[in-house]
């Protein structure tokens, strides 16, 4: 699964508005933000970078005023992590990823009603709900709402649950498929609405939508044991790890 997840990461980055192919790496950039979570690189499966390759990769970020940063499945390119560390890159995090296949998907019952946003207001409300859910790691913005819309209209899927008082209680999105898999990400629920099955319902709905498109698996990362239990109830199981590294400013 590591090779498939890494091949997906390459294909997914190549969809970015600005793409740079540098030796054994693909870097994807989003000109509307300097967020390191939306501007990063990943190696091709099996890449064996030289010092010159890494110098060119670092320069591609620095000439744009961005933090040199990578996300990847290390087992799919074993030579990359040691080379990056030798060049000064430091580990930000190591995340386990979980995978669901059609035979394992379990849709929770009963569950809140899950919807697909259709209007600019609904996309904006979802973006605001996710910003709150993740504790201000990113601010809600017109650009964030537009990215959600592009995901839905570009072959992926976006889902949300309405709050009883109006607006959005929580939601998530899933990338367009590539390499017979898709990445489900950004599952978030506003603090006031947690514990009501929103995350599980949205996760199951998005996963089902991808299986309806014919993919063989959907994968995601989790942020804590509580969220892991939610995903496992839907049918997700551990399959590997992803490594996040960046080069501290000089």
C-alpha cells in the first residue's frame, strides 16, 4: 500500500496550480497562500536523490519565499529520508495512515444527515467550520472555500452536516481519485457539536462516494486515538506511515 499511497501523492501534487518537477521530486505550489500545508514536495517512488537534486529542490522553495517541506510514505522511497536529514531537514511528524476497502465500509446507523454543499454560502460556512474545528491552524477565507468547491467539481467529494441553529456543524473533503485510491482529509467538527456522530457520518459518506466512482481504497491520517476509533468504526485499518519533514530557516 505504501507504493500506491506514494504514487497517489505524486499524481495529486501534479494537479496543483503550479508544479515543479525536480530530479526525483514533484513540488506542488498554491499561489494564493504561503501555507506549508499547501506548498510542499514529494519524491517519486524509489527516488535516490543526490546532493545536487536536493539543492535544486530547496532552491525551488526559497525562490518563492516558501519553507522547503516534504510529505511522503518513507517505505516507498527508502533512500530519501536519510538524504534529506543529511541536508538538514528535520522531522515535523510521523503519521500512521488508515485504509478502507469496499468490503470493510460500515455506514453508521443512526447518523445525522450528510449533504453536499451547493452554494457559495455553504462552501464558506464549511470552510469556517473547519477553521474553528482545527483550532485556528488556518483562517477561514474565500480562497479556502474556493478550494473546497474545486475539490467537489474536480472529481473529488465534499460533505457537511448542518448545525441545528443554522450554518455548518462539521464536514470534510476527499480528493479526486488517482492510482486506484483517494485521500480523505480535513475531517472536522465544531467543538459545540462534537460527540454526535458527525465525523463518522461524513467519513462514511465520502468513502462511499469514492467507492461509487470505482476506486479500490480510500486512505486517511488521524490526529489522535479518539479520531482513530471513529475511523475504525467506519472500516478503516492501519496500513503504513507518512513522514513530514522541513528545512528550518537559516
